[in-house]
């Protein structure tokens, strides 16, 4: 089981890898399709199981994601089904905007983070800490000095 499932459009791969690296630097384990689906596995079932087991699903939104046919939309529907099993105040889905794209109707009531605005990593880390907890104590010590 990984802490975070990263849902993204293949066209946004480079930005998704950047987010993945930042999350791993915070000490979180991140499910990423290229790393976690092995040859021979039934990928659709692997994705569904990984979403159901994740503590958080991050949906990386962009114009590429919103305007194109993509399996990521099915991943979002699966994540929403899981989210509805939790109490309303539990953070399960965190939308992350890579550009100034519209928010899909299904996510309009969930606060999102804009990666193109200053301070987004601090907001993201606070959200993760409130849900998952602190994973990287060195990072915590460094940030507590500010």
C-alpha cells in the first residue's frame, strides 16, 4: 500500500513526476503507474486496488486532463466512489492544478491547489500532514525553524 495515488494525464507525465519527487522528498510513498504496474499484471485491476488502498488520491488537473479522453477520468470516478465511503470531513481526494484549467464538476466542492502559484508546496504538505501525518522528520525539523 502506498500513501498517495497519483492520477494524471499521460501528457502531463513530466509535471506528475515532479510532484511525485516532491512528495517522496517529504517522505511519502507515491503510487505511480510507470513504477507500480509490472509487466504481466492486469493493469486495470491494479489501478482500482491501488486507489482503494491509498490514503490520498491526488488528481493532477490540466487542460490536457480536462479536455481529453483519458483513463484518468475513470480513476477519478473510482476515487470518488471510495471517497463517499468516508466521513465528509476526511480528506481523500486532493485536486492539483498544473495550469489554469476549469475544475471538473465532480470536484468543484473540493478545495484544490495550484502548482503555478507560490507557496503551493506548503499548502500541500499541511494537507498531507493533517491526513496522513508527518513522514519525514528531518523536513519537519527544517520547516519548524521558520
